[in-house]
């Protein structure tokens, strides 16, 4: 699994949460950094929407042009209806509001992986 957020505290908190359920994650401070890697290594990308440079929506478009079947969940601290609609219309796997609900994140990942770890 890849976690993309410009805030280090968010990345590390999410990585710790995922470790608690035996899911490995790679952390990226920007979408451009993620795109430098082979996307086939990931089963899910969890990205912030509002970041400097490449936004989460733009990252979603780029990922889907390279790896159309790779699920991308988007998260934001500003969850309004417009962002949600735009994300889902672009093909986001999920739209999550910050602060994230730990149980909801774990349920999303377990649902995607069928209960198995190693995202």
C-alpha cells in the first residue's frame, strides 16, 4: 500500500495503524514521488487531496492512466460535497474525511484485501 500526504505526521500515523493489522505501507510526501516508483507493487494508494504541486485528484488521473485497475482512496480535511463528487466521478475507490476513523480505514483495507495483509 502507498500512503501519499505532504504532512509527515499523517503518513507516519497511518503507517503505524496499518502495521497494527500487519499491512505494509510505503510513504510518499508527494504524488510526484509516488509516480517515480513501479505502481504494480501496490494494491491501494491512499492519498491526500490538497497537496502542493500535484493534487490528489491529479494524482488519481495519472495513476489511472498508468495502472487503471489500481484502487486510489482520497482523503481530505475539507470534505465538502463538491470534493466528494469530483473524486468519485474521477474513479476514486473511497473518499475519506480527516481526521480519519481508524476502524473505517482498517475496514476499507480488509475489504479490499479480503481480510489478508501485505498491501
